[in-house]
C-alpha cells in the first residue's frame, strides 16, 4: 500500500542556487541591482555606451567570480564565522582586579535568586 503524500527530503538543507549557498544568493542579487543602478546612472550622465557596457560586463563578471569563490571557500555559515573570529581580540588586559571581584559578586547574587 503506497502513501498518497510525498516525502520532502530537503528539510533543513540550505538554500542552493547553481552552487551558491544561503546568503551568497542575496549578495549576488544586491550586487546585480547595484550594477543596474550604476549602468542607468552612467547612461543618464551621458557616458558613451562603448565605455558603459564593457565596464558593467567586467564588473558583473568580477561580481560572479568573487561571490562564487566566497561560496566555495566558506560554505553556508563559514563567512559569518570568519568575521566573528576576526572580531575577537587576541588578548584582554585588565589593570585592576575589580572586574573579576564584581563578577564573583554578580554570580553569587544570581545563585541566591535561583534558590
């Protein structure tokens, strides 16, 4: 007896479009919109099309190349982890012990409230 319902096997998988994962699709979309706006701005300013079209095509190719490399290098969540790790300081330097004694007091107060 076969079931009527189809099983969705793609649950909890990241969104993928032609090898781009997750947020890289949004990066590409925003880049393409910016390219479109820059094309219209240059066209309105009177820059010749012989100059505008190659510039936009080269910038578009560079955009696709950079976004695809980022997607392949970092994966779905790797870019955000990379920037988070870069944001951590190499070391912490304190000139007094007051920070640590304040933490102990705060911790003991929190334990008193639980009980």
